[in-house]
C-alpha cells in the first residue's frame, strides 16, 4: 500500500474515531442489539454492566451519574424516569464508558458540574441516541420518507411518546447524516486499499 494511502487511512481514523468505536461495539454488543434494534433501558444496563460497572437504582437523582473510585464503578439511575428518556440517558453514560472518558480515581456527578469537554459530551450523546433509535431503522425510513413529521408519526405508532420524539429526533437525524458521511468516506478508502 502506498504511503499516501496509509496517511489518508490514518487521517480518517483520527477524524472518525467515534465511527470506529461504534463499529467495534456493534460487534461486542451484537447479542444485545446495540445500534441494531430498539433497546429498552434494561438492555442498556446489561451493556453498562459488561463494561465492569455496577448499576444501582436511586430515586433521589433525576439524571444518571457514574461514580468511579477505589477500583469500582457504580452507575446510579432513577427507574422512574420515562423509559425512553432513560435509554438515552443511560446510553449517554455508556458512551462515556466505551469512549474511555473516565479515570479510575475520579468521581463526578454530571447534573451538578460539567467536567468533560464538549467533544466528550457530544460523543457520549451519540451513543445514547444510537441506543434509542438504531441506524438500520433510519436506513429503512430514508427509503420512503425523510420528512421528520412522517418519521414522528411512524415512531408514535411504536408507542414512543411524542414529546420525546419531537425533542430528540432532529439530533438523531444529524447523527445519522454524519454516520453516513463517515461510512461513505471510509468505504471509499477501503475500496482503494483493496485495489492494491
């Protein structure tokens, strides 16, 4: 493989590092359905627990938070939050774990302070949204309608609460478009590599 092609591949890996993380965890969590099917919050908790984190219900907190310290990681969450919002919020915390945004000797309460950079929060948000609406669903929807109102109607037929859809769907659409762009660029370079 020519040096220029190796450099282009390395640049793509840096540019789309989250894309490669998503692909890796789609394989690791294939049996749970990460970014393959709609998940309930129990399945997100299964993935979190596989990352070596204990989960604990705590009705005191509105937002989930992850405590790391003394060699342990515990995720506290409120099971009384609407189940679909809980999927997004727990998926967000899963995002911090799979993107390795934590340190063993650090404790944080997300609702009290923003301790991570904007980039890290955005990466974690992407994982949360992938847990909520999987990419294959949007692939299917794109085939018949890319109108947000049509998608809202379709999701409303799946017992999804309208308020949650309306609030979160535009962001999920944007993530999907960025995912498609990354997939297209990476596929182009992989085809070039295969031709050598």
